[in-house]
């Protein structure tokens, strides 16, 4: 009985809800190019906001645990297989954001491919538009809780909690702080 | 068909839901002075918590995208026209918070007009109350993702991601860091 | 009439919903050792994710305002009486996390008892597991908005907004920054 309930709670019901959310998502956004290349776990609170359209391509076994938000303003967001979004991550994409495979995107991480323009004093900020900068997050990157990402992060890099990435983080490094700086170099894989 | 669905998804349904949330909000909080001076977009998860009453005045065309929380402890919160709250912002107001017009309040920003008192070692923190400091956010200010605001922000100022504003930020500046410091002066409008 | 509505909105309805959420929680997680030692306020969005089981012990008069997430990977999470979680806190527990009595855990605080291992370049990060470090938060500690806690915090200590606690914070101190450093010593209670 307990085993049955557990299986219901952690396997059957989430899988069923995820499948329903997926259908609902596709139904409501016919003008968005949505592709799921395999099974994907879409948790509660998954939000897509794409009034002007855009593209969302998600690899197999990606997991969106809860309250993931993707805001597309005509942009293309791709997510590699096996990547996990835990709670409350927000991705705002007006040009292109590519997130690699097997990444960890932790609690309340923000990834944005543009800054509000604000330097023209004679035009309201909201009317000045954005400076766009497409973003690539490499495979196996780890973005810890509340990091804010507005530049590239290399493969296997680790971005510390509450860090703000304003300049590219090289692969195989640990970066922390606001603005984020490299604080450690990681060992590279041994040549096979 | 696609155009119709898109219009339903991005215009009709949100507008209808927003109107229902507005009515529900006013119905449930008869002891709070709630005023909407024009059309306002109230997204899912909008939360008002005001057990002791208070006032909430919202200008025209304000947008609360998702999971906005206002906690009033008898305080007055005013929001100028055209301001946008994206995702998960929290405003806790015990005295007075005035947010200007056309501001951007990004992902998980916190705005609080008081600090917990914690310096009396003989009284539990939760029983020591607050030091209150009314807060004014100027027109066209931009508060980037996860900034925490416990002091004034001037008009047209930009507060960087993950910054903590503990002292007033002057108008027409960019401030970043924790505690936030001015890192750039912006050009002022040319005299007309 | 207004008084009645107010009492319904702020007392009756939340209490009823909280009781229903509690029952639902216990029903759905028969393999988790869940204990509530007295009345507890469980707000909307309360989430427990414990696929491998674990234990959750909550003292009397604890308040989970909204969108609290506890992720147990076989770990034990205890929360002392009177502690308040405001909005969107996330606790991820694989070994043991003890949170004291009368603590304040503010907006989007993250508490984690382990780091992802990431130093083996030949194994994917998600397959390297965690370095576990049980965490204790002392009584009357205050964790301000968006703090990230991956080490102990002493009794009566205050952790500043957006701080990252990577080394233990002693009791009766104020710590801020990323990584967090002590910026003030607080007076100790007078001997009785």
C-alpha cells in the first residue's frame, strides 16, 4: 500500500501531469516552435510567455521541477538533454540562448540575453529596447542558487551562488562574486 | 485558427483572468484601501497579505506578470503608471513605499521599508519589531534581477542584478554590489 | 460584514486550507517521517519532494507563508517552534539540517547541506554526487532575503540580504557579503 502510494506520488501522477502540461503548452502556443526530443518532466508552474513567438527546443530527460519561466521575445531557446532546472529559474530570451546538456540550473537563477538600454536620457527606459547578446551555457555547467547570467558560461564551469556573470566564464573554472571572477581552475579530462 | 488561439492565449484569457483576480482581490480585502486608476494586468500568483489593513494604489497599465507578493502591515504602497513587475517580486510595507512610473522591477526583487530590530539580546528578534524607513523609487528606475532594496532609488537609476541597496542611490546613476555603490553616472536629459 | 469577511480571509480560510494541505501532505508521503508538534500554518505552494524518503519534524507555530520547498534526499530536516518562512525559501537536505526556534527565513533564501562534486573531469557533474555537510541554524537567527546558506549559522546571528554563508557564522554576529564575513558583533544577553 505504501509502495503503491509512493509510486503514484513520485512516478505516475507527476508523469501524467507532465504529459498534460506538455499538451496544454503546445495547444496554447501554436505560433511558437516547440520541440521536445524525448521524455521531459514538466513540473507545476512551468510558464511560457511568448507573445511575439519564438522557438523552444528541449532535449531528452530534461527536468523542470517547479516554477520554471521562459520568456521568449521572438528568440530561440535550446536546452540540451539531461539538464535539470530546480525551482523558480527565469530565462528571458530575445535573440538566442543555448543551454548545454547535463547542466544544473539551481534555485531562482536568471539567464538573460540582453540588457535594458538606459543611456538615452530623453527616452523612457522601457522604450529604449535591449542590447542583445546571445548566450551559450556549455555542457555540464553548474549554475548555483540565485546566480544571474548575462554572458557565456563554458563547459564544466561552476558559477557560485548569488554570482553575477557579466563576462564570459571559461570552461573548467569556478567563478564567484558580483561581477563574477574565476576563483579556481578545474582539472581537465585526462586524454583518453 | 492559429491567430485566434494566439489572441485568446495572449489577450482574451489573461485579460479575463486579470479582471476576475481583481474582483476577487477587492472582495476578499474590504478593510484594505485598494485603488486601480485604470487598466492593470494582474497575473497568476498575485498575492496580497494585509491582516492589519493598509493601502494599495496602482496606476494605469501596471503589469504584474507572475507571483507578485505585497505584504502590508498597515502601510501604504503606491505604484506609478506603466511600471512592470516580472516574476516573484516581494514588497513588504509597514510605513510607506512609493514606486514611480515606468519602472522595471525584475525577477525576485525584494523591496522592504524596514529592518528587523535585533540588537536587544534579551528580547526575541521576532518580538523586537522593525526600524521603519519609508522608501521612494523614482520614475523610470530599473531594479534588475534579485536586487534587494532597503533605501531610496532615484529617478532613472539602474540597480544591478543581486545588488543590495542600503543607502540612497542618486538619480541618473548605475549602482551595483552588496552594499550597492554607484559605478556610473548617466547623462541627464538635455534641456528642452 | 467587513469584520466577518476579514476574519474569513485571514483566519478561517487559511486555517482550513492549511489543515487540508497538511492532511494531503501526510497522505501522499507515507514513506516520509512527517511530524508536526502543534499547530503549523502551511501556506499555498508548500512543496515536499522526497523520492527516497527522509524525515521532516516541525515545531509548534511554524509558519510557511508561500511557496516553501523542502527537498529531502533521505535527509532529516527539523524546524524549531515559531520559525517563519516568508516566500519562496528552498531547503535541500541530503544528510541533516536543523533550523532553530523563532528564526526568520526571508524571501528566496536557499539552505543546502551539500555541494555538487565537480572536480573529477572524467565523470559528469550530475553523476559525481555531493559533499555533505550537516547544517545547524541556531535559535533566533535571521536569514535575510536571498541569502544562501551552506554552513552553520549561530544563535541570534543575522545574515544580510544576498549573502552567501560558506563558513560558519558565530552566534551574536551580523554577517554579510559573498562569501559572508562578520561585519558586527552583537551584545550578548545580560546574565540573569
